[in-house]
């Protein structure tokens, strides 16, 4: 008997769940978002989120905009395009 995979399982075969969801969440954000709030939204530790965000920054997907002690997160044009594609793929599954 063949096990039926859920959409989330299929999606996770192709993408690492947390980094993909970080981009999609940032793209859908209606207000300012910081690493700590992003960590809560995707149910991930703050330190793990910061590590992934640094990698995304180096890849040209996000920007850190310092506002006092806080760093506001914004997607670059490239980051928005990647997030849009991830969201489209997720909706197809």
C-alpha cells in the first residue's frame, strides 16, 4: 500500500521549509518585520533565523536596515522574485 504524501511533505522534498517560509513570510508582510518577530511567525529559534538571514543577505535576497538597535528586514528585488516563485510552486502542489 502506497503512502499518500501531504502537500507540505512534497514541498519539503524540494525546499528547506524554514528558509522558504522566511522568504514567503517577508514577502507577505504588511508592516515592518524584524528577525525576532519572523522567528515567532515561522516557529523557529531566533539564532537559527539570524543564521539563515545572514546567508540570504550574502546571496542578495534580503537587506538589513538598521533602525536604532533593531534591524528591519526587507526583501531585495531578487528576494521578492524568489519568494513569488516559491509561493507559486507551493500553491501548485
